[in-house]
C-alpha cells in the first residue's frame, strides 16, 4: 500500500520534487487470521512499490504479484526504466506514452521467459503424454522437478497501477485490480473519494463484453469468478491466459488471447480540493470489506480515506508513517 499527498496546483509544477509531493509506503506480511488469534502465511509477500521524482514529473506505483514473484520483480524494475521516456515528451503525449510503457514492460517480460518456455516444451516432450502423473514422478524425477521450478517463472503475473504527476495533471494507468483513489475535500468540509483506476476482473461488465467478443461465455466466467486460472483479466505476465491460452480448457476456443496488458488510462486536473492519493493492492481494500461493517454502506475506499485523514490529523504524526499506521 502506498500513499502520497498531492500538493496544491500552484506548487505542483514542472520540477515537482520529493519535498513538494510526499510519499508514505508500507506493506504487511500476507497472512490469514485464524480462530484464536493465530496466523498463517500462504506464501511470501509479492507486493512491490516504488516512487520516483524526475525534473518533469513525479511517479509512484504499486504492483501485486501472483504465482511467484518473478513477474512482479521484473515489472517493478522495468517500469522504473521505462518511465524515464516521459522526460522527453509533451504533456499531451503522457497518456499515450504511459500506455506504451505497459506494452514495453510486457514485451520485455515475455522476451525474457521465452527460453524458459522452450525448455518447458522440451521437458514435456521427454515425458510420454499418456503417462500418469505418479508414474512420471517415479520415472522422470529430474524432468518433473524442473517443470515444477519453471511453472511459476513462466505463468506468474502481477497487477500494476502507475500514477504520474506532471504540471497540474494526474495521470493514472492500471491493469488488474490494484487501485488508485483520490481523496478530496468537498465545499462543506466532508471528504469524498474518486477511484481513478479500473478493476479488471470478471465482475467488470465492460471486460465481460470484451471477452464475449473473443467467443467466451460471460456467464461461465462470472460463475467461475475467474478468467481461467487467473482472477484478473488484465495484467503484466500471466502466460497461460495470453500466449498459452489455447492450453486452458475454458479459454481454448477464444479467437485471441483473453488476457491483455493494455491499461485503462485516466487523467484528471489537480485542484484545491485534492488532499491525498491512495494506491493499494486488493489485499488492502478486500480486508476492509471483510472486516469493517461500515464498508458495506460507504465502501472500502471511503473507510480507508477516513482512516488516513484521522491519522494525518493526529498531533505529531509524521506523514511518512501514515501508510503503516493505516495498515
């Protein structure tokens, strides 16, 4: 979870610095809370985030990995490199260049794993296709062990939500269900939220329409709650719903890859009402939805905004510690 405070537009100009736009980052271990207070962890934390301040813009991002950390680590590193292109483009080109960054990161990921895909194919060809799994374990132990090692390196993926502040504009691009939410103050002094990202999953009717055009049954997807093996319909990586979709039974008859790294892009002006920008993985807002009754009426985004503002107004509170206090 990453939280940044947006300064007023008269200071959010070219050359915005880390001093003008403050960042607060935090993450928690991925755990399940059991009856009696015990905790258990399914896997290592696969969330990543970064902040950067350039001469022309500031940026921040959150990534939520799944099926291993290979894709999320690559995405975190590659976006750091790809975003530098924004230094050389005009402001009216930023949305387009930001979307191109997503395509560039995706291309680099699949280029890097191509040799692993080829190795997997060779190993699979060495094992007779009619052989049962337990026999393969006994007769081809090395091949099976290596196939197990390769699977998360190839099939893993991640969500990505990237925010760029340039001049008095805020640019948001995302794939998956990690969120970017602006908190702003209304004229009567209340606080409201505006979600600038799009949740890309099978609950999203627009995504279902896109998938239906590829020949997939939206009702089947809605009942399953997933796009084949993945919850997200857009992401970085996820070989099995993109280049390997024809090997997934429920996706095999699609006319093209169901998964995509094409981001949703949104642009808004920064005005005096803007207070905070919250970036978060789905683990943050889904935990709020599960644990806080109020989230059923006002929504998890608003609950988090209220929590953030409460901590921000605490006497002596350091802005850098707000994200950790909220989590």
